[in-house]
C-alpha cells in the first residue's frame, strides 16, 4: 500500500512539473500569435484603412486558438448596443480573456496600454501605437523563449525530484 501511495505522489508531482513546463510553452505560443495578430492589425489599419471593427473582425476570422477570443469579443463589443468606446471594449475583452490565456502580468499590462490608444488618434498614430506594441511583444517573446529554454526541463525534473523528496520524508 505504501508503494502505491509513493508512486501516486511521484506521479502527481511529475504531472505538476509537466503542467508548469507546458504553461511556459503555451505563453510563448500565445505571444507569437499576438504578434501575428498585431501585424495583421497594422496591415488592416495602415494599408487597407479599415475601420477598427472590420479589422478586428477579419483578424478574429483568421485567428485560431485562445487569442481569437480577444479580437472577437472586442469587435462584438464595439458593434454592440452598449456604445462602448474602443478603450472600454478592449478592456472588457482583456478581462474576459484573462482566465483563458496563461499570460504574465506584464503581458496583460502591455495589452492594456495598447488599448488606451485605441480610437483616440488618427490612423498614423494608430499605426505607430501598433508598431510600438509589436516591438514590446517581440521583446516579451524573446524573454519568454529564453525562460522556456532555461526552465522547461528544470520544472519537469523538479516535479519528479519534489515527489521523490516527499516520499522520502514521509515514508
């Protein structure tokens, strides 16, 4: 019975380490998807001169996964009968997406900062804000890639080692 319990403890801690390692990879994937979406947004706003609602609707149609949630809810809230400003709609879509996306607080702050510029300036300033956000997202992605590369195995091994330590301490 003790052996089964020990194996369960080690297995659970190994899974926990694997989950945390997977969250690091998922954050990296999401940041890359956000970069792609902001590049599309720059094209839609800067070159196609599309209104923000149309641009975000097109982007959400092209995007798959969790990032789609941000742009689809933003476009829906802008079209909605509530009469939300672009900043309010962006904040609302970020609030709805917080639970679904495993991003860090600095990632959310970056996205919130971008939302404050939405709809308040002309097209050229919007494109400038999008480019600045793209640069900041690329910086975040570089940091996330380094963190993933450095810590992926560490978290998996810590899961196994932590489970073995608990087993040794209690048995």
